């Protein structure tokens, strides 16, 4: 049911993107460059790449954690369980810290990057979903069509950006990643990743990520939606995965030939 909903959602996105007007947003497809093992117990919420390793935050009450994993093997190298009362969400690296959001606790947690020792907490209104940064500001999603900007030092909100697809608000923005001057965002309950102009909020591209997993790799009732984007700027590598997925993929994007 989850994957049927995802298929319908991404088709609707494409229909909206190409409804009547030409040009952007562009439609993209992908090529799998590499496939790596991924922890099937990880309900992926936040994902980023740093110093050759993947850092991941996971959700679900009683299961949420911050983990560091080896790219090639998927092995957990470091693990910090979050309190059972917390549903972990997006995360990003800032300086020598890792900043983690929670879903409905209205609380973020700042960890030491090396030790995973909690340093402090901060508050925000509403829900926390995805988190990334542009080198100057933290960028946060809350499940709506609006992204928030936070000062990375004070962790206070200092701006907002409304995201639109063909002039209409695009809600369910989830996990975020800053990629070469653009905001990439998972759209929850879909197999689409959108590319967002950080100045205008306009969706400039829709990436069709359907069929990453083979049928035999999907556990009915367990394997959940596409979620998790990480970028390695040094090697220009893009990684994607999903909640409880057995694999993480390095992908290469290209314009859809059918466009």
C-alpha cells in the first residue's frame, strides 16, 4: 500500500509539473552507480556524509538513535540511543557538532561530532522533520510547504521560504540536503526528490526515484518510503536510501529522456 501510494504521488507531481506550461521544472531520472548495505532496523530520518562515513538519525519511539556507519559495509561504528520519549528526525553537521531535530517534542539536541556526547538542547515551534545547511544558515522542514532558516549559533529562527511547484504550495517536505547550491528534499509518501531554488522557493526539478529496490528486497508491511539524502561534495557523490531499507544507493542523475 505504501509503495502504491508513492507511485500515485510521484505521478501526480509529474502531472502538476508538466500540466500546461513548458520549461521548468525539469524531470530527472537516475542511474545506480553503487549499492551498499543499509541497516534494516534504521527508520531513516536524517542522513549526511562526512569524512568517509555516513551519519544517520532514525525515528520511532524507543528506537530513535544517532549513528555513524561505514559506507562500504553499513556497519554501525558509533551509536547513541535517544530517550524513549523522543522520535528522532533530521540532522546535519555544523562545525564540530551534530544538530538533531525531534518530531513533536519541539526540541532539538546538539551533540559533539566525535563523541556523540549531548551538549545542549534548543526549542522551536511545531514539528521537526528535515535539517541541512547552506554554510550560513540551518534549513529546517516541518512537513509543510514552508522551510525555516535558523541561525546556527543561536538556533533561533531568522527566516522562512515558501516552496512551490508550478505556483502551488508543495507540502510534505521531509529530509533535506544541500547539493551544489540547491536544496534537495524528499517528499514524504512519494518516490520523488525535488530540487528547490533556495532564493525563490521554486521547485526547479523533480527526480523520479521509483524502482530503486527490487521486489525481493521489499518486506511487505515493513519496508517503508524513500527517505534520506546525503551528498559527498569532494567526490560529487549522491546517496539515497529509505526507512527500513536494506540498501543505500549511490546514484547519478540525468535529465529524463522522455521529457
